[in-house]
C-alpha cells in the first residue's frame, strides 16, 4: 500500500498516519457529473476506504467535454453515471470499496446512506438536493463541502456542523447563481478549480487536520482573472432552522420534496413515483414494444422514443421526460406509460 501512496505520504501534513486515516474513512458523494467525476477520481487515487456515489442521470454525449470518467461507449450504452463511474474507478484502484446508487438523493435516501459516513461531497446541480444535504449534515453532525460552477465561475465552502455557518445561513448573505451550464455553458478548467478546492478540504478533514480547514467562502472567475475569499464566521445565524438553536431541518420534510421538476436548465422534466418500488424493466419493455414505440434499454433503464419526446425510465420508477418543460404534459406522458 505504502509504495502506491508514497508521494502523498511524503507530504508532511498527511504522512503514514494520515494515509491510514484516509484508508479508514467513508465519503458520500452526491452527483457523478463534472464535479463528481473529478472528485471521485482524486479520492480513489488518494486511497479512500469507501466511496458511495449517488446519481440520478445517465451518460450523454454533451457530458464528455468535462466529465472525465466517461467514454463514448458509456454514451452508446446509456449507462447510469454512478455505474459507469464505479466501473472506471475500480479500474483505477481496486482496493477502494465503491458503492454505486442509481437514484435521486431524497431525504429518505440520505437517511439510509448516512449511517457510517465521515464526509459528504456536493457534486450536484440543483439547490433542492443541496439543501437536503445541508440539513442531513447538520442533523447527523457530518461535515460537507459545497461546490458549484458555471461558465468560468466557480465557488466552494466547507461546512462543519457546530462551527461554521451552514448553507441556509449563507444564502441570506450571498447571491445565488441563477445561471446553469445548460444556459451559459461551462469550460472544463472551471470544474477542475472547484474540485481542487473541494478535494484539498476533503483531505484535511479525512486526516483530521482541523486547524488547516479553510473558513472562507471562495469564488473565482477564471476567464476574467478574478478570485475572492470572504470570511463567513459572522454569517452564522442562531435563528437558522437548519443549524440554529431551534432547528427543524425544513429541507428534510416530505412536504418540501417536489415530485416533479424541470431539471437544471434543460428541456427535461424528472418525475418521481408517489410510491417507492422497483419497475420490472423487461416486462415494461415488452409492453411498450407492443405499442409500437422504439424501446432500447440496459439492466438499469429503458429509453423510449416517442414522436416529440424521449423518455428514460429507471428501475426505481423515476422518469426523465426529454423535450419539454411542461410539468402537466410530462405527467400525462408518465401516466400513459406507467399509469
């Protein structure tokens, strides 16, 4: 083991003791897109003991420009990102235990996955999920590292429950980016810069070097050569419902969980089933093929081509309705196929 990580162990703040700590830790990573690909690879190469990857999407051609774990073969097979990521990461470091979860990081799922986790990494593309991560972090006293990027702009902040402001606190004093990579694009160096900040902080937490943790909110614009680091200690709010003295964890409440939503900047609606349970994809494929739809699939999902829409249905009953932002229209298509 030590030969593999010798250069990392020569770095004094890690050393042999730190490497053994990294090896004993479990990281939960929410999202396996651009940020998730790079975060997952760095942690796997660093020798993390266990990595759990949660992602709701599958690999598409537009991902390949910046999501470094994936290939054209993954696109052709429409592999779920979590599955493709696990395959690639196991080829990089077979000693790391990797769990791939194909699904939405709902509060219910997070409660199931959080039990032996030491750190949560944010690699998502939407604030609903981030706020659920924030509340689960505060509830179970587990650090998490926020990261986001769009265009040439990126940001990151490390949240330590009980010590730093949480994301809910920060939103009261920092502007929220309304742009998405699907509306203004993104360049790969922006992703790597955010990941560098996230994984550096992750290593500090994993080796338990708490004195080295950065307490500032970092943001930058690589194209405009701008960089800022803002101290955020004063942003901590005792009345915050996520981390304050009378917290209620509002983003873990079922009534705040959307059943259908337009995905980040895309002509795509995601629909979650009202009841949990697996769909028999083979049976559904036979049924839909008999209805004269073009159906393709793999063990994880079915892709159905309709006249104006493409629908992808996952084993957990979720569906992505491509080609629309109309929630009512998307629900009617879902009912037609799975009702």
